[in-house]
């Protein structure tokens, strides 16, 4: 019973934080993720945008499209709107500057969505990708995890092109 007295107030604080918008820690994680992902894009030479380490896997640029496409879908789900088109794949899959601009635009969209979502939007469960309904905070957590996972897959792409991967920024 004593544990319930500690847990219930913590749940109420977490619930009221979501009712007021995105928690500061969630926004900070996504801002840090944006910086980490852009550092990886910046590190790769222009000539390697279409590089793939083996046949049948995504190119370097496609890996980033995969990361940010999921993020945009989840942010659109949070806002209950159609996911916007934030770049031209004919450009960003082949040109570093276009890829960088596309990646930055997608993270800006996610951060904006989290900042301006209403309490009703934060508290509305919804399915995505054929998965059971979840609250937006859970989808954002999974999308963030997916981003980090996929970014880790890009390390060999960089190393095979003679590039040392950027240091990963972690929260302190």
C-alpha cells in the first residue's frame, strides 16, 4: 500500500505533464537525436549518398529516409493529420545538401508536432503500421528507439568510406 502512495502521485504528475504538452525530457531527447542524425549525414562525403555496403540493403541516403519517414508518420498521427511531404526523394536520395535539409525539416516537424499538440491529441490512442493502438508518447518513444537503432546500422557505411563516425551525444 505504501508503494501505491508513491506511484499514484508520480502518475498524476506524468499525466499532467502530457496534458500541458510534450514533456521537456522528450523534447530534449528528440532535439539531441536530430543533432546526432545530422552529424552522421554531415560526416559522409557527397559521393557516398548512394553507397550500400552489400547488394540488397538500403543506400546511405535511404537509411536516413527510413529513419525520418517513420518519425514523420508518428508525428502526423499525434496531430491527427496527413503526413506532409517535406522533401523531394529525387533530390535527397542523391544529394547530401538535399538529404540534410530533408532530415532537418522532418525533425523540425516532429518537434513542432510535440510542442503544439493538444492534451486531447496526447491522450488519444491510435494504431499505426498494423500495430495495436497506443498513446502518442509510446509511438514517439518507439520511433526514437527506431531512429537510434537505424543510426547504429549506418556506422559500417561510414567506416567503409573511410569516415570515423561522429561521437554520439548522450544526455547528462
